[in-house]
């Protein structure tokens, strides 16, 4: 099974900050990596698919990069509505899947 | 616009079987481009993929749950279902259904299932 890790597990940031979250796979997954945002009481929302493709309707301040085992999600200028928990998900083994443990972004 | 809606009992007794249904509206579950999946989230914890199904009925399960999980599809009703047997308190979670072909781009709102006597 492919295991996913994320770092940090949580971070505090201010509006306007550049934020970077890292995700690592236990084996190479090429670019089969997706990122989600989840707010309390809501379903996850797909932000980035295939490591770097922006899902329709997602603001351009979100970007993704990486391939193989190491990936990053970057928020170029954090906005108030971006405070949430972010999850990576590998889709290399679709229709099987694994999520990372999540990174909570809160207000400094 | 495709929508997914979970339904089922919110309370299940220990050792019994949890049963949920996901109804797909605004599109066909028989699309050859997608799989349909169940994901859960225990209180205060992360997301766990439970399993997936293709419209043809092919199923794929999380190895950690495989012995207790059954996912089925009813294309005539545009629904797919989850059964989880022998539940314990550890199965208390919000259960989501989702469409995916890699990224999970459409999710249901989630339904909370509590396992308690």
C-alpha cells in the first residue's frame, strides 16, 4: 500500500503570507497527486489534481508542484477564507486511494 | 450539475451492520469515465478511503476494512451503497460518497453515523 505523509501537521500564518505544505509518498506516484481543502463541517473540496492542475473555479493563488515522491501545495497570498485543513491524496493506484494526514492552517 | 446525497441511519448499535446509500442526481452513475467511492472521517481525524465501485459492479476495498465492507451499485436507481458489518465505536464517523477518476471532484455533504448502544 502507498502511504502518504504531510508536513507540517499544522501551521499558523497571517493574511497575505505565502504558505507551503509538503506531501510525500512512500513510493513513486508520478504526478498522481491531488490536493483538497476542508473547512469545519464541510466536505473536502478538490483544489489541485495531477500534482499541478488547478481545478475549475479555484483561485490562482493556489498552486501545486512535484512528481515522484515529493509534492508541494503553495498558497501565494493567504486569504481569510483559506484557513482550513489541507489534505493530499494519491491516485496512482486508482480506484484505490490514500489520503495524507492533513495540515491545519490557522490564524497567527 | 452533478450532486451526490448520502442517506441512512445516523445511529447503529455495536456489532450490527451500517448501511448507507448514495444517490446520484444530475448525471448518470453509468458513466464509463468515473468510479464512485466511500470515504469516512472520524471525529477530529483525517480522511480514510473505504472503497470504490465501477458502474459494472467491480469493487475495490481498503485492505484494513476489506473483511467487513461491501459496496454495491444499482444503476436503475442511480445509486450505490455501503455496508459495513460488525461495527464498533471506532466506526463512528462522517461518511462521504464521492465521484472520482483520480481526483475526487464531486462529494456528498456527508452523513454522521454514531455507533452506540
